[in-house]
C-alpha cells in the first residue's frame, strides 16, 4: 500500500460502515454459525459490481486455499477515491467474517486489517453487518 | 448471418497482424464466445446498431438514450465537465459531448476490452477511443458516423457510418430482458404462479373488492423550486434514496444477522404493517429462509421493478423533458414516463418495469403504473407483489434538494386493502456510474447451492 493512501483508508472505515450496496440476501448466502478468522496474502482484487471481491491465499497445515472475500460494490469504492490498483498482490491481510453456507472458501467479511493494525475499507459487503 | 455491403469506410478494418488472427479466431468461435450471447453489456458503438429500438431524451445538459435491449441506457453529459470519477473502466464507457453546429459530437472513453463491435468477432482493447457524430439528414434520419481509435489493435483510425431511422408508428419502446429471458427459458429462474401473469384460468387483472386505503395528509411542495421553461418543477438530477432500510423490509423490524433494522416506510395503514392476505404473509415469511434467497430476481441481476427501483440502496438520475420524465437507475435499468395523457398499453402485455404514464398536479409529478408481470419482489426479504398491482407514485419536490416519494400499491391478489410507503430522495452533485451485474455476479452460484441442497434434503425425506 502506497503511503499516500494511509489517511484515506482510515477515513474509509467509518464511511463504508454506513452505506454499501447490497443486491441479494446475505443471510441466504452466509452462515451466522460459521464465524471465521483468516490470515492470507492477496492474490487479486476484483473491482466489480454489484460486489467487489478480494482473493487471498490462506495456508493451513501446509496446504494453500484461495479464499474469496465479498466486499462492497466497485461504485461505492470509486466514490470514496479507491482505484483498482490500490491493493497490490502479496499484501498480507487479517480477516474476520462469516463463511458461506455451502461450506466453500467464500466469506462475507466484518473486518479486514493490515499486519500493522490499520483497517481496510471493507466493513462488510452488507450495510447490515455487525461492527466489532 | 446475412450478407451485407458493410458499414466500414474503405471496406476493411485495419487490424494489426496479431489482431487479424485474433479476429478470425473470434469469428470461428462466435457462437460460443460473442459477449452479447451471454447478455453482457454491448459497449459503444455496438449498442447503437443492435436490431432493437431506442429512444433519445435531450436536455440542455444531457442526452439520455434508453434502449429496449435489456433496459440499457447511456447518459451523455453536455455540461463541458470532465468525468467526476477518473480512471473508471466500464462496459459502456463514459460519454461526454458537445455541439458542433447541429452535429452532436460524443467522445466515449473508459470502455473495457470485453465487448465486440459485431457478431463477426470484430474487437478492440481497453485503449479504445470512440468518437460519435450524430447529424440529422432530414427530420427523421440521423447520420451516425463513428471514428474508432485503438492503437493496441489497429494500424490506424478507421470509420464507419450507419443511418438511424425514426420509427413513426411506435409510441413506446418495450422490454427485451436478455438475461431474464435466458434464465426463464433454461429453468435457472422459476416464476411463482401465484404472483405471475398469466395465472392460468383466472382473469388477467382481478378487480376484487378491497377495503379502502386510509387518507393521508397532503404534502406541500417547496416554495423556492427551480422550474423548467414550460413552467414545471425541474426534477432533473441525481438522487440517493433515504430508504430507511426498505430494501430489508418495508415494515418496522429489528436488526438480525447481516440485516439492518428499520423504522419502516409504511405510512398507511397507520400502524406501519402491510395488510397482507394470509397466503401472502406466509409467503413473505417463507422468503426469509436461506434457501429462498436464490428466488429474489435481483440476486439474478434482473431489474428491480416498481416501486423497488427507487429504494434499492443505489442512486437514480431523473431526466426531465417537456413530454417525459425518465428515471435512470444506476443498476442499469430505466423507466420512461410519458406525460401526454396517453392510455396504458393493452392488459395482456406484461413488463418487469410495468407501463407508466404520468401527469403534473401543480409541482407534484403523479405516475400511474400497471401491466406489471408479477415476477419481482419488493425487497431482499421478499415483501410480496403480484401482477395485479396498480401503483400510484407521487414525486413531491419539498425543497430544491429533496423529493418526498410516496407510492400507493393496490394489489387485490396479495393484500386486503391499498397501502402506501414514503421515502425521501435526496438530490446530490454526483454522476451515475455503471453497475454491470450478471457480468460479474459471484453470489448466484452460492445461493443456488443453498437452494439445491435444501431441495435434495426435501427429496430424501419424502
């Protein structure tokens, strides 16, 4: 993450919590009873609508699994000054969220932080998500 | 595909050698790889010469073009300003225009590399720059000249030219919902016979006796509104809904896992609850079960319908001309509201967005919508509406920065009496961005898996 974005990230956390676009039922897709914690390296930031996705490689017992993390719509990120190049591959992220009901490596995130504790924009892909 | 003498100046597109090979590959595989075959947004200029009609709406600051094909629109800015958000890539690009005499000259930038020029595999890169020139040859013919500049794919710029003809016997454009039609045909999306038109063996629009709705205090329009040259309140602008959580339930409800609470937006009945018939209340409750999430048409990226388009948590641009008010939804859908007093279309034509006609009552815009198809949900938790619904909306500009929106729904199939919701629409200095939806819909398969697992379980238990 380039330095000039550091300030923007902190501001974004509070803004994103209030307004993210939803287009489907989150309770239908994600499971309240499957909270997860992940640490992994970004492989791709897919800047798209109706939701953006961050893909991270997570290593568990020597095996690497690529997780798909659902975040806000590209349009809401753009309106807050984000660009598709702002989250380079290799960035290490710490993720809290809920796993998809179907048990796949897919999650709705409640918070994402960098290793130094700074928080990334994605409060959740849903404005409803509980904040911690 | 039919033979044609071509529309390209000089007859040939000047591909770089690698690109000529790529084009041939596209052509060979066109039945499976043409992006239009997947109902992806067609890009510019292809959208302009698809064999579907479109309608043009013109103000001093915009040209809006609404297409029958999948409710796509273009909003072309004439205000001389650069894009508010730079570096944005999209399927339809960013369009900025100026007048050169009577010719409209449009620069289109920021298109991605995923669209084609035609079904013969002619393609471009993300370096594409398109210049369009619209010139009236006579009262009913536009000469549409296009200059294509893409140094990554072509050896030089090239031009094409097409005539666009005004259709005189067409008073409306209707709907061709590409993705919805495909998913209904292959069974990916299932219609509910209880709400869908036609319900076999019953009259199209029942006029069941309903209890009357309550009376509501009239809203006062603002004193210092901007007006158009023809003396109407000027509603043109970008609006964000203050939905109050309407997208997660029209009635008051508490916060649940991943679903926010809302104070409710129902103002009639006075207790804020919807006057459901028992079957419809049961269906509403059932739709909150996880396996039903797949059934919400917007999860498939289909259009929201009426009134849902207004309070999806996503903005709306209003474009107003003397004869029309047009609603452009950021989630790529439009509603055209003619104001000339015309009648609704015949009852047996049913549309996702219905048929809307409007009139002014002072500074209030009143819109009457019928001919709905009964396939839409009222929100993500599944408030119910059927094809019999008659929706009357009032857009009341209470001050220069705010419209108070009221919609009264009379639906004798699902409810015992009419009901009304009220939502503020706040005007902002913003520009619409594009929401390409099913092009990048990562959620639908997950929702389908949940549905399929539930059905498999049901089958096992039987």
